[in-house]
């Protein structure tokens, strides 16, 4: 599964705002969720994610590949989140037994990257299959999905089966993509 068609980082480096918008749209929700691991206020998390992406735009000439960009985005998001906590005079040792290690940080990044890749794969499903999978992910049973979408329960079952097949096919390279991410 190709994460980006073409070299989006090279396009951004040259100042292509459309390429940056694509990266922004892809990473903004992920960085919000990542920041929420530190901060409860969702609006602050949104601000931090936006500031992080804008910081990347301002330093875009310094980056030649997506792995360095991802590292920058996650590191800056974490640092901005921790700085916010420090500024709010909250005790950063709120997690005294849980000091964050590099391993914890890497695990959180892998989790967010996996979520981003799966979310993109679900978004690429045909609309009816996508709706069924999204409702299923929210915990709804087939009969509840059928009622909500006003379709037969058998149709839900069949479309869900096809959707899972498509997702397995499109995500079969996910282990390879994560391995590449880890070998930065």
C-alpha cells in the first residue's frame, strides 16, 4: 500500500500548498489524538496539532523524506503538549509511576500510524461498505446497522464480509509500512 503517490515531501519543500494540505488533512486528526494522550482539553489539542503542522511548513526546506517529517511532527506535538502542561503549572509528574520512555513514545507513534493507515483504508471503501464498517467499529450489531441504514440484515452481513476482504487486501502491506517507519 503506497502511503503517498509521488513525492509529497519534495512537493511541499518546493512550496506546493496543495501537497501540504493533503499532508495536513492526513496528519491533523492523528496529531490531535496524539496530543490528547497528554492533554484532556480537545481544543488545546487541536491548537497544538495545527501549530505543529504550521511549524513543519515553516521548516519544510529542512526535510527530504516522510520518515523525518513524521518524527518531527510527533516529537513537536509531544513537546508542545508537555510545554502546555508545564505552562499551566500542572505537575508533569502526573504520571509518577509512568515516566515516559523512548519505547513508550515509539509505541504511541506506531499506534497512531496504524490508526492513520487503517482510517485511510476505510475511507477508500465504497460508501455503503464504509458506513457499515464505521458503524460496526462503534459497536453496532448487524441488525442495528440494518435498522439505521434501512437495509436488510443479510445485505449488511454480505457487505461487511466484502469490506473486510477489501481491507485485508489494502492493508496487507501495513507490516512492511510500519517496519519502514521504525527503521528511520
